[in-house]
C-alpha cells in the first residue's frame, strides 16, 4: 500500500514541476502564449481521445461513458458561469487579467478531476501487477508536467503571485494520491464507478479545450496554435504507445 501512495504522490507532484518551468521563464510573448495554450489543448484532447474515453468504455458501457461525459461538461459549464461572475463581473474582454484568472482556475479544476481517476488507475495497475502500476505512474507523471504548465501559464499572465500558483498546483497534485486511496477501495468493488469518473474527467477536459484553451490560442496566432496542438497531441500519443 505504501508503494502505491508514494508512486501516486510522485506522479502528482510532476504537475508542480511543470508549474516551476513556467514560473522560471520570463513573461511569455504572444506567439509563445499561442504555442503553450495550443500545446495544453493538444495534450488534453489527446488524453481524452486516447486515454479517458477508451478506458471508460473498457471499464463500463457506452451509456455510462455518455452520462459521465455529459456530467463533466455540465459541471464545467456551471463553474465557468460562476467564475465569470467572480473574476470578471464588469470587464469580460479576453485581454483582461480576470479572463486569464478564470481560465487558469478552470484548467486547474479540470486537471484535478482528471487526476482523480488517474490515481485510481495507478492503484488498479498495482493490484494487477506491480510492474504495471509503476509504468502507469511513470506515464501519468510525464504528462502531468505539461498539464502543470497549462495551469500556471494563464494564472501567471493574470498576475497571480508565483507562490500562490505553486500552492494551487500542490493542491491539484494531491488529487492523484487521493484517487489512489479511492482506487484501493474501489478496485475490488465495481469498475462501473471508475468508468463514470473517467468519463466525467473527459467531459470536463473537452469543455476546457473547446471553450477556453483553443479559442484563445487561435486568436493570438492560428499557425502557432496548430503547431502547439499537434506537438501536444503527438507527445501524449507517444506516451500512450509506451504505456
């Protein structure tokens, strides 16, 4: 049990490493922002298409996957409306700091929802075979790095203090070991619940890509946005092949 928790903590903390990369770099230029948001969009889309939805369908039924996906979209839509009121009650222009604050917090929530079933996957992998659990934890840790970058970038542009950005990423990283603890309980109960969680995360991340990351990235520079998206997608594709 201790090895499962330690592996999940290390995998989760990779999000903080990605955050530190962004914080150590100077203020990004327009093209850099376009690439980074495009990269984040490509990564999230690839995780949904190559990991979350297939795993949800494998663990459960198409009906459960559709239900979970819809729940994820509805959750993020509600949070989007709430955060729009909290951070930008008067100025909703996409260049305002409030816009990036809302985007940053939405991305953080989406990644947290994503990290929960990932922790469950680590526990499930260890329950099947120790080597499989380690491989899953490694793959999750690797793609948590750019996800940490995706969280930190809009918050940095929005003017949030570095230590606050890092603290938020630490909170997000805890969802992986929390998921592992849940997985230790659920792994011998029912895969249907895991399927639903995976689909909820897929819906949440799809909403973020379509409504936040991709439009903002393409608004700044369509070509650099496409380049970042392709690189992000191919990166996760290579990890999926390895995994």
